[in-house]
């Protein structure tokens, strides 16, 4: 049963024997009506607030459901992602390990090849250096021997001639026969015996015009015997071949011949003129001083 403030104010009571005071009852009813009106307003406000809160609760419940669904979807996605990641990791780890092992093996093989190539080059360099040192040593030894031979040859050229091998003052330089030295090593001549016999001609190999036998006929004039110039011999006065350099092993041993008095036609000058010719020949070869 609902009761409003208007109904409380409009309520009428019947009179009875020894009843209440009408004024006091009316004042009390007025106060009750005012208080009831306040209570009704508060109740209406509370109901409105309750309805509002109920709407918010329903909205929050919807949001909560959506959040729950979102969380569930996120959880499922995370679980699926984790499962896929684990599967992919399980698939990729062996492949990565195999590729890493292959890369390490290839790098090790390349390093071994580089080291082997470097060692081979080092061995080749050491071999070439050893050969170069050997060639240098051999070249130095050859040059030293060659220089020593040159020095010995220069010493032999600078030494004065042996007086025993020099021709006598009566020797004719222009008409003297030039002998070809034999290539045999030096030894004591065994064929010098016939040289004591002036009648026997010497068995020598002659070069140039001197190879012809001397004229012993009195009709030959001195002009005829000296008209043809003697060609230059290819041998030096020391018995060496002019084209052979000293110290090269191509020297010929000096001839072992005995100076003889050549046969001259009557009237040919001898003595001082021959000595002067020999002196001029020595000066031309050795130089003055």
C-alpha cells in the first residue's frame, strides 16, 4: 500500500469520546508528511542511482566479457606463437648447426690451404735464396780466380824479360824465324842436339816470309833478302797468343828454342844494327823506362 504526503495531510479522523486533540494531531501529521516527502525523494534518488549503477555494471560486465575474450584470444595467439616458435627453432637449430659446422670446416680448410701455400712459397723462396747464394759464391769464386789470373798475367807482363831467353846481339830480328809453340806442357827439349850442327837446318814451323829457306847464293843482293816485309805474328814476344786473354786458360806455353845465327847473304849488316832493331822492338812493346 503506497502512501503519499497529500494523503497524510488530507486524512480526517472522527470524533470519539475522550479523543485526541485535533490541533496536535494536525501538527504531527504535517511533520510526518514533510518527513515522508523527504524520504520519498531520497528513495527516488536512490532508485535512480541504483538504475544508473546497474547500467554501468551491465556495461562493465560487457567490457569485462570483451576483455576476457580478448585475453583468451591473446593467450591462444601467444600459445600458438610459442608453439610455432618452438617448432621453427627445433627445425632451424639443426640447420644452423650444420651450416655453422660447414662454415667452420670451410674456414679451417681455407686456413690450411693458405698455410700450406705460404709454407710452399717459403720453401721455394728459401730454395731460390740458397741457389742464389750458391750462384753468387760460385760467381765470386770464378771472378776471384779470373782476377788472380789477370794479376798473375800483369805481373808476368811487368816482369823484365829473362836474359837467358833473350836473343844475342848478332841475332837478326827482322829475319829471325817465328816458331809456333807446341801445346804440350813444358819439358826439357830433347831435340836440341842437332842445333850444335850448323850444317843441319832446324826443324821448326815458320810463319810468313821467314818460312822460306835463306838464300846462300852470292848472286842474291841484300835488297832482295829484305825487300818483303815480315808480317806481324799472331804471337806476342812472351810466347802467348795475341787473341788469348791472360788468366782464361788459353795461353800457349812459351817456345823452348835456342837462338841461332841465321844465314845471311854477303854484305848484310850485322852487329849494332841488329842490336838497335832489337832495342827498338822492346821499346815498342814495353815502353820507355
